[in-house]
C-alpha cells in the first residue's frame, strides 16, 4: 500500500498501524510530504538496516549478483522530447508559418469583403505560431548545450528507456543482491538506457557495505565493459560477466575472424592462421568510446603470396589489419576466467539471485512505478522500497519473534553505550519517587518511578512484545508491506 490517502485511512482503522503510530493520524498531505522531504533519511535508514543484518549473520559477503530493471516514472512518454523530434517539430512550424504568411499575403491582395464578427485575428494566430517556434527552438538549443539526447518536460531526470521492443519513461534501478539470503546490500537509481557502465560502481558499494577485502560479482552480458572490468580487477573484485559473442560477419562470409589470430605478449605481435606475424603501427587510434586502440598490420608481400588469402582478405584489400585495446590483457584474463568450470556454476546462480527482488517488488508488492519526481526524491522512495523488501525478507527468514527479540537487544545495547546525558534520563541524585505536581487545570499528574535507561528501554520493548502477542493474530506475509 503506497497511496497517501489509503495510508491516511489505515491510520484510523487498522489496529496494527494505530499501534505503530501510537495513535497519531497524519493526513495524506503529511504522508506525501514526509516521503518527498526525507529522501536522504530514507536512504540512510535502508543503508543502516543492511549493516545491522551482518550482526544476524544473514550476509554471506562472498558472492553478489548485480542486475537492473526499468521502473516507470511519474511522467508519460509523450512528455519526452528528443533532438530529432524537436527538429521535426521546428521544421513543421516553419512550414506552417510560411503557409500562413502566403495565405495572409493572398488575402491582402484580393478584394475580399470585411471579415465577419468573431473571425480569428490573423495577427494573433501568427504571433501564436511564432511563440511556439521560439519555445521549440529554445528547448532544442538547451538540449544541445546540455549534451543530452532527450528531455522530459514533466520530470527533468526521467528518460525514455527501451528494452526488448518496449519503452517507458522512467528510471533504471540497479541492485546488488547477496547470495546468502537474497538481500539487497547496495542499490542505485540511474537514468541510463543500458547497464554497460554500472558494474564497478555497484560492486564497490556492495564491497564497502559488506566490509569484505575481496568480492565475487556476477552479472549478465549487458554489464560487459572493458573499463569497468579493469576497475573491478584493480579493487580486488572478481567479476563473472557473461562474454558477448564476437563479430560473426567475417566467419559468416567464410573468412578468418579475430579469434583466429593469436596474440604473442612477449614479442607484441599477432600470429595469423598461416603463421605470419602482424606488427603494431606506431600510431594509436581513439575510438568512439574513448579507448586507445593499437593497429597491427601484416606485410603486403606476404599476403600477396599467401595460399590462405581468399579466406583472410577481401578482393579489394592487400593486407590484414587487427586492432587491440591498450588494456586488452584485462579482457583476455576475464575470458580465461569465464572458460573455467566455476564460471558456469556462478552464472547459473545469477537469475535466481538477481531476479528475485525485482519479481517480488513488482509482482507481489506492486512497486512498478515511482510516485515522486527528480533524482533526489526518487532515490529516497527507492530506499523505502528496498527497506520494505529487506525487512520482509528478514522476517520470513528468522521469524517475527526472533526479529523483535533482536531489536530489543539492540535497544538495550544502545542504552548501555549512550550516556545518560544524551538520553536525557538522569540516574543520580534522584528521589525514589517524584512528587505529584498540579497542572494548570488543578488535577495532579501521575507519579512515576525513575529507572536506569537500560531498564526503561528493556521494559518498553518487553511491553511492546507482550502487547503484540496478546492483541494481534498472525497476519499473511504480504501484509507486511502495508505495515511498513
């Protein structure tokens, strides 16, 4: 249950919610503002809860599965404009303005009668067209200046995302799931249309939360990127990412592909299938992705007399060229790792680990879209979603009584660590009982007995636990989302 109006109704009729809120009945505006204005605190609460899970030994800290999913934003696809669409709209407005100007010129030249009462003012119509053109041109200029390819008028941070022939206006949610109990240990919300550059950032966040010296991560082929694999290797993260298939155009044409050429690291040359060498050129090329590539070329004289020329070169080429990334050794080590038997076993676990949280959140809890707009608020709402999932998952694993007892022990521990001054409960120079004082209405207040802070916290936790056992029957598991 996520609607602020439904939550307002539950705060007045649901006994569990009434107990949880201690009788308070916030309005729907208060609930909506709380979710929007406390985005940072919601993310921090989820992060602190994940760290506390380590004390329950629910985090393995050895293997993490990474995946991403698209979530609808609080904006429609029609609110997204791209540079191409703006250019087409600008051209259409220019055509309308030219046509309208020609029509006005023809009308002025003719000897038409006076316009009837209530007809459209030509000057106002032309001004409206010019205003629309100026607005479209300003939006196009702003888009080109920002370097973005699209702009959403409703939510400036939302993007038009497409996958498998389907598109939506929203965000790309990235999660890292621990293999021990499928708990979300790290997450992030981005607006990129693919997962290519997300591996290292998410793996590093998961490693920091788990406080692990080394970490194994597994991801699908969409995360395969040389730069992120190199960064993971430098940070002690062993990545198991599915290897994409190499270009199959040349093998389909009956010619040797890149896999047929063997690199010799000692001599820094490539060996072709005929045994000839391809030497590096002195110049390097910067490709579209920002990677420096080294070109290895063969000798024309060797290729001219080679018996395998027809299987290697096209009729218009006189020598063979092969390009290599300057850090290609990272890709080669990763390919060797993925060729081992352990890689196949790790990849088989990926779907069961990474797809489970998204399936639970979308299909069971109904969290398919965001209710707020902007990165800051959306990330805060996602923190609340992830906290709901982790909390429900922990209760299903260890049971509600054990979870409540664990929380009570944490409260006692916190009470013993914190100073009495910070708790605002003095423990010295206090009488055994406080004397009753009269209120302005003339009625005395209830006298209380002072207790040490740790005993008071323990008494409150035991009272809450006993009240839960007496007055509340077990609820279905899916109702936990309503409570949170």
